[in-house]
C-alpha cells in the first residue's frame, strides 16, 4: 500500500469516527454515566476547532470537582481569601496520522491539577496500515481499553477487576511517556532481566558441570597414574623375586655339585682296617 493509499484509508476512518464512537458511547451504560459527569466528544479534526485532518480525538471533557478558599498570593490585586475552582480532565483516545501514512494511537489519563497517574500517555498501537482502524473488532477493542482507562484514572471511576487487569497489562506491555520521556516497554525490561538471570544461572551451572567433569577426569587420571605405578612396582617385585629364585637355584646347584665332589673324594681314599 502506497503512502497516498494510506492517507485515503485514514480519511475513511476520519469521516466515520464520529458516528462509530458515538454509537459505542450510547450503547455503553458506563460511558453514558461518565458522559453525564464530564460530557463526551468524538471529534474528527481534534478538540481545537476540528481543523486538523490528521487527528481524531475521542475524549471526556473537563468538569469542576470542588471550590476551595485559599489565601491570595502576594501578587494578587486583592489581599485576603480567594475562591479557586478545582477541575478534572477526562481521559482521551487519540488517532494521529503520521506523514508516512501510519497511525499513532495513544491514551491519555484522566487527571486533576494535583492528582494524575505516573504516565503522561500510553502508546496503544502504531498500525502502519490505517485500514485496520476500519475493522469493527479493532474499534471495539480500543473502546473497551479506553473505557477501562477512564474508570481506572478518574477520581470517580469504579473500575472492575477486569478493568484493572486490562490496564495493568496495557501499562506492562506498551510504550509509555513518563515525565515527558519515552520509556521502554516494561515487559521487555523484565524479560531482559529474567533472561539475564537465566543465562547467569545457566552459565554458572554449565561451568560447575565442566569443573566437576574436569575434576572427575583429574581424579580418574590420578587414579590411573596410581594404578600404573602399582602395576609397575608389582612387575618389578615379580622380576626381583624371579631373579632371587634363579640365584637360589644356582646356589643350590653349586652346593649339590660340591657335595658330590666331596663324596667322590671321600670314597676314593683307602679305608683303614
């Protein structure tokens, strides 16, 4: 698909977005309830006048949450107590077409001036083919995530266990902006640590096995050397014994010969009468 074809596909999504998300909102009781508190908007072109054809915003608006009295600052023209209205901004789901024709899909949390989640926004996806956004399945999936995010980040939200698990998984597996800096996916960070531990333990086990085998081979070699030494000593002992036996036999033979000579001489002498 060429870049211009991707532009056209996004334009189709852009033209249908208001009706698509409007219907999803009206058919979702929790969204209607939140809409009564914040107001709901599906705004092709963005919330700032709807003039940006690269942007589709789906969001809950601002609402006042409290009015507090506080001491006016030193720069205030009237000294004394003043009343400040506190407000909350609802969550938003944004689709931004890139220059290459892909689409950046982001989630921004509900927040007040003093209370907001750790992340500035979450990158929900970055489809290179805008045709995916025309899929009803994808639209409903994004809507479920958006509603769970609103329930989890709004100060009046009532998130279910499914909402918490869903957003926990999204935070774990998606790229996030934290303090205006992009963070790597936590799943990759954790996976790399686990892989590092596995490789470390595996390498340690491998080295231990090699060392054990080497020691065993060393012990076998030492045992073989001792065995060979004993065999050699035993062979030398046998040779010594054989040599001594030969010497004994020779001595016995010489002794027998001497005895025979002595007896012969004795028999040759004249006998006395």
